[in-house]
């Protein structure tokens, strides 16, 4: 995975990840969706003593709840209808290596209990198995949710949270590291069409946008502009972004600031707009937004039916 990093904050984060990698401590990476949590997780594996061993990653939100256990821990032939042969779980596949649990906050309570036991070194059975399995795996987990708040409200086990978060790393959103915006945009542009470049006004638009969808949104915007470009230079209008908001100056460098309430409103507006573009197809909308289908459903419940209905009419 290429790492395009220019900002001091991200450089310090990767350096910290490299130091942490030399231990076997579990690492919990937090940050907004699309901010680059997997990049940091891969850095932990890359700089670790396990770097020559397997890297296995799984999105806990992408797996249907009834399949999470069989995917993580495997199953024996005949364990359930359709189990025509035995299958090792992801823990076994990651033996001596690193298992990356993305969106770990989506795990339902029963799986949280079983995961905690395995992380504590307790041997487990495959589904339908009679032989215990013991693995040596380094766990790196990531979430865009506030697990501390979920612990307080009963949505996540406190003991599992502390077990996963022996070391906690926070990935800053793209708006907090504006030095990364243009290098990333140029990288994505080169990947799509190396003959194109950005006009000066496009650069200004890129650098002043708040990027609520972070790096994933930036990649989508640049890729779409490159595919639809009719000239050798991409202008500000080609980016199809909303007008820029003013930036505040701090220590002579532009720092984008916006109240939390405004960010929440921007997120809601973006989600409803994309949902309308997909004619209400939530799976397609979730993929475009870079979030899980389950996360999208939860946010739509917060917005209410009337807000969703109005988004189709607008």
C-alpha cells in the first residue's frame, strides 16, 4: 500500500507506529471513516518482527452477523448446512502474523465475549470441532466509532476495549493535515491519467475544501474529475465540489476550522445527497460514502424518515 505522507502529524504518527511495532501489544486505531486507519495498521505490521508472516484483514461490518464466528474461527465439515469441507478461520490464517480487525465496534456482544477469550490466550474450537486451536497472532483493530462512549452506554464491552487498546493511535482527519491534500490528489490523478494536471484554481479548491469524507472522498473526487476531464488541465469546476469555506490562519499556515455542529450537518447533507443519487439504494450509497451498510442504516435512523424522503424530492 503506497503511503503518501507530507504533514508533520502523519509523519509523527507513522514513526510512533514503527516504534510500537517492535512490541506485541495490541493496537487500537481510531479516526474518521476514510482517514487512513488501514495505512497505519499496515505500517505496524510492516515495521514489526512479524513482517514476513501473514497479514490478514477483515471488516467486521462487512460480514453478516451469522458468519462472523465461522470466518474468524473456522469450521469443520458438516458443522452447518453447506459446510462441505473444513475451513480454517482468519485467526489460524494469521498465525505468527497480524490480524487486522477493521470496524471492530460493529461486533455484536456474543462475538465480543469470544474474541476477548481468544485475545487472552484461551484456545478455541472451530465451529463443529472437537480439537482446540491455539494461535499466536498480533491484533490490530480500527474503528471510526467512540468506543469509550459505547462502553458507557453498554454497546461495547469495557474489558474488550481495554484489551484491544493496549496502545491507542488516532489518525487525524484530512482537514487537520492540509499538507497531505495536494500530494494525495496528485497521486490519485497520476493513477488515473498521468497526462493531466491541476490548474491553480483547482489546487486552491482542493486545499480549502473540508473533506468530510477524508482521503476516500478526495480519491473519489479526483478520480471522477480525471475520468470526465475534457482538457489537459483540471479546473476548479471539474472537481464538482461545493464552494470553499474560509480558512483561519494559525502560525502563518492555513488551518481549516469548523464547529462540530456544522460538520455533523455536512455529513448528513452528504449522506442524503449520495442516497438520492443512488435512488435510495443503501448498499451502493454506503460504498460510495466509504462506510458500512450497517453504519449508514444507523445514521438514517437518526435523521428520520422525513429527512430521507425530502432528499429524494430535492
